[in-house]
């Protein structure tokens, strides 16, 4: 799974960067606030992703998580991170 700021957001918010913080970079599988948040510590693979034009700016992350007992297909997934301008980016699919 990959989550990153959109090109339009980056273009309209120059210098914005995702904060590389495990407490704020997570995914949640399931729609309830009590469902567990999966962080980089839970991932088989995890890496922050930088802007291809400026590697000093982090634009998101990608990771791979195995979740026993969950069928990823047709399931609610929320991704979350925070930027250096205190914007909280949280989206669901």
C-alpha cells in the first residue's frame, strides 16, 4: 500500500512535507476507531517516499502489512499521516 500527498496539494503548498513519525504514519483496516492501527513496526516492508524533484521533502510512505484474519478485498482501509504544517491527512477506501 502507498499513501502520498497529491501533486496538486504539493504544488499549492510549497515546502509542505510529511512528518516521519510512527505515531502519525499508520493504516487502519476496519471502520471502527477501536480497530488496530498498523504502523511501520507492524509492516513487513516500510519506507517513507520523497518528492522525486526534491528528496528533502517527504510526501508519504509505502508499506506491506500482513493481517491475519482479514480479507483485504472489500474491506474498509484508512491511511493517515501529518504534515509539517500540522495538516492531518486521513483518507479511506
